[in-house]
C-alpha cells in the first residue's frame, strides 16, 4: 500500500481509503449486515488501508458506532479516521442541515462518543446550510482543532465560491467532492483551486455509483426506489452512451491485466491534486480488491488513451 501525507497536516493516509456509508448505513442501503460491515473495516486496517471515512448521518450514528467498535481493537496510530457533521436529525425522523457553531460542537462531541475516541483526525463540514456564514462554522471547527478535538478540517459538497469563503483563513486541509472518470466537472475549478491553495482533494463516488464496477449491461434496470435513478448517468440516453465508454475502458483494464474498478481508482490517483480515494463496499473481499489499485501505474500513453475514450 502506498501512503500520502494530507495537506496542512501530519496525517499519513493510505492512498486507497475506505468509505463506510454501507457500514451501518441502514438509512442509505437495504439489507445492511452489521457483522459484515465490521469485518470490512477490520480487514481494511489489517491490510494497511488506514484511511477510514464515515459520517454521523450514516445510519444516524450507527456507522460511527460500528467503526468505533472495530477501532478499539487497534492502536491509535494504525488508522486515520475522518467523519462529518452538519446533518441534524430529530426524533420525528426529520433531518435539517445545520452549520451553527453550537450544533457543530455538539455534533463533534457526539461523534467522538460513538467512535470511542478522544479526537478525530479529519472532521468535515458535510453540507453547507446556506444560512450560517462559513466564518462562524469553520471558525468553530478551528476552535475545536485548537482544543485538540479534531486534527484537521475538511469540507464537502460546496461550490468554488463557497470553498473560497470557507478557506478565507486557510483552515481547510481537505475537500471531498464528486469526481470520477464519467464526471470530470471538478477539473474546471475545484481541483485547480485545491492545487493552488495546498488542499488535498478526495473524490467521492470514485466508481460512479457502480457504473465503473463493470456489472451493468444495456438491459440493467434499477429498482424504482433506488436513489441512483435521479443521477443523470443512469437515465436512459446517457446510460447507453456511458455503457459504450465502460466497455472500451474494460478493454484497457484487460490489457493492463487489472479490473475496471481498479483502473478507475488508479486513474484518479494519477490526477494532479488527488491525494487519496475512498471507495466503499459491504464485504471484506471488496477492500482486498480495491487495495491492489495503489500498485497500478498508468503511463502517459495509457492516460491519453483513456482520455480519448472519455
């Protein structure tokens, strides 16, 4: 496994991380098996995938609880743990985005309790609430950093203008945003800003929500209740165009003697400014496969071929 040091920090993270939204994420996925989820996290740390990503909204705290139970089995230096806050949920089942300083402080404390930790390595403002000034929300996270509750500050799901405002005092170490072979919009402004301002860019959805997993065919149909129905890539005309690209990418992967998912992960890691990727999964076999992507080096000619396909 290869490692990188996240910007403006001393956090040494594996370039292949693990997204844990399916670990206890009962509000996001059907038929979540908690034992399998814990085994996935355990296997990741054992094989050197030390960069673990969760959020308080995944399973309404349950993901953090399960991840925390596994982390107790390891030494604190064995992992880099990231979590996120800003989604305030209530007993009636409603959820509101909340960036108020008092709420973020409460959210950090509750995340630490669920993770059974004294501090978290990386804490993201998960979503902007479009009400609270970033000077207040990021300012509160900066105070929590000074207090030793969090080690680095991240942000996700923001526009370029929002990122600039949030980073006005240089507090942002990491941006997490959508980026994969089939959606390169981050290359227009977010990625260049991160490169210029020494911010680690961590893509989420690196396998295009399953499309770069290689399992879809032209006859594949999503369940009507599947949230991916709202994603343009899965809508009929674009879906067929995307599958054509995917088939050509499979040929490149075959020539490289690897899998399409690992080609997709290696491609992201080859992009300037991308420091790590955080593919998810439900079973430990997945993380073993994903980890192999850290050893794939793509030549300039291979990158050019992929660019032509895309």
